[in-house]
């Protein structure tokens, strides 16, 4: 379904955040017979719905919202509406057509798009792809789950998108290059279980992409893909890391050395894998990676990484504060913890409780000396999962600022205070950017 297919139809946009606002603006320009906005979760965090938005689509809240959704020809839901929402389950049972702004956009732009998803690594990998394409004179527009709704993007010859599992779930078109960086259990409450989460995530691949690029070292991804044709980055026949001409680790494409691993400024082995995937995407887009390796090396060296992903905050105390608020699962937090191995470490965990199993985090910390501070809502449950580990010190506090204050007291000089929540931000924060802002403000306020 395309935006143009909504002309003359009654449309309800479900959700009034960034995605919902972009959907109303885009749909209104295509002449629907009727357009209404529905928000069943309006609270103190909601942004005002007024001006041109209210004129284009009157806002309905509360229980009346379901009636308006059920009466629509097409419901355009925001990604934040979970698959398990009772209203969505009932709408699907009634046969109401449900789509998303992402799917509407992709129907018109799939052949010009690189779409990147994954339980971890999609943010860094998509950003690397966009950055490196620009370096080799392949201009592109970067958007998606980074906070820029697809329906707000300008026209371009090439797009690079970061796509969440929520955004992938309603796609009926695959991008030209479909990329998956990792698979592990996440967002299970929103998808209805592990199998459903994998299904929604891999829906990105379901509609005939020209090329599929995946992280060849991810075991769950390998299991789900089976013998499907794909470029498996990280393995010897694609882009991988191996001993180079000087004996140090180098990135290679097949048997051709590209540049040293030391060129990449990002810490952690997982970021090596992200760059392998990004370079494999360039190769799939017919960039001569070997011929352009010097240019690519300069671009890699200049890559700043993403805000909110292992972003270090300067502090006069000598402690290193690290914003890794995008780490919304235990597996992501484990990678972040590994990146600071060898330094005294305090980790702040907790956020929206989606019922995730934190046993993998417990197993990962079994022999590690570390302090873990839990914050609402899931922090206490995470701390309980770590009970009994002999080298793990744990505390629970009521607010993020309290966690930062306590971390200053318990972290040894020269140590690291890492916000790697292993849980999403919604509930107490508008979004992950808001959680980052609160963390940075807490670091500044407690510095004295």
C-alpha cells in the first residue's frame, strides 16, 4: 500500500509522537476522505496536538479511540503501538487494514534503500554505511529509527535507514539491500514472544531484496536464516578481520587487506563486526572497496560514533561517565561492559520492564568484579537476578540522578560509570534521547 492509495479513504493515525505527526502531515497531502488521530496513552509526557496537525486530523483520546480506529478503512499505527495491544489484536481479528508510515514510505522507495535492522548494532552499522558512502561520493539520506520518521525524509537517490523490529513488522516491500546485524530476544512483550519477535524483525527480508547482508558470526541469525543466500560479513569470503601485513589485526575483503583494525576508533569487538557489515554493504552497492580502501580508512578513522552509544562525557573528577542509553537489552549491556574490561566499572541498569530474562547477564558477570546500580522500573528485578555473585556489588535507587550520585561515591578513581540500562526508556522518559538528557544533566549537577 502506497500513500497515494489513501486518497478518498477514511484513515485513522494511531499515535501522536514523531511518527504519528509525520503520518498525519503526509496523509493529509494525499486527500483522504477523512483523517483522525487517536492517542490511547496521552499523559504528562505527550506533546501538544494543535495548529495544522489538529486541523488536518482531530485528536481522539480514551476509549472512544477504538471506535474511531475500527470505523476506519485504514489504520496507520505508530511503531510504539505493540503487536500485543488488545485494540490491535481486535482490529486484526475484524480484518481492518493496519499499516505504518514506514511501510507506506517503503512502497515508493524500496529500490533506492539500504535497510538495517538487528537486536544490536543497527544504529552504529547504519550510521557507518551512510558515513562511508558519503566518503566515496555516494550521497545519501540517513533516517528511520534514529529519530527521523521516513515520511519526513526529502527525496534522494539513495537512502540508508535504521529500522526497529516495530518498523519492520508491517513492511510489504523489502529494501534493495536488507541488512541484519544480530538476533537475540528483545521487545518480547511488544511482539508476543521470541518467535514472533524474530518473525517481525526478519520481515525486512520477506519481499525479495536484491541483496541480504548479515553478521556471519551471530548464531541465532544463522539458525533463523538457514541456507538462505546472504553475504555473511565477518567470515573469510566477505569482509572480516584477520592478521595483516604487519602481523596486527586488519580488515580484509576476502584475501585482500584493507586497513588496520586500529584505524577504527570505536571500542569493542562488536564494533569490528559492525564495520565488517558496513563494508560488505558498500561492496554490495558496487563500491570498489579495495580500490577505495585508503579513502575508506580515512573515513573510518574520522567516524565519531553515535550519541548515546558508548558516548563518553568529560568530568572533572577523573571518572569516565559513559552514555549507552541505546543498550536496551541484557546482550547490548554485556557488549558495553566488555568494552571497558580492565577498568573499575559501575553500571546503571533498569528501565521499562518487558519481562526479559536477565540470566545471560548474570552468567556474563559471574567472575567479574563490578558494581551494578538498579533504577526503576526493572532495576530491582535485574539486581535480584544478580544475587549471590561473589564479586558483584549491587544497589537499588529510586531515580537516575540518585544512581549517578551513588556511582560517584562507590566508583574508584579512574573508573567508569556506565549507563547501559538493558531496558528501554519509555514510561519515565519520553524516549531514549530524554533519558540521555537526564543522565547528562545528572552528571553535571553532581559534579560539584
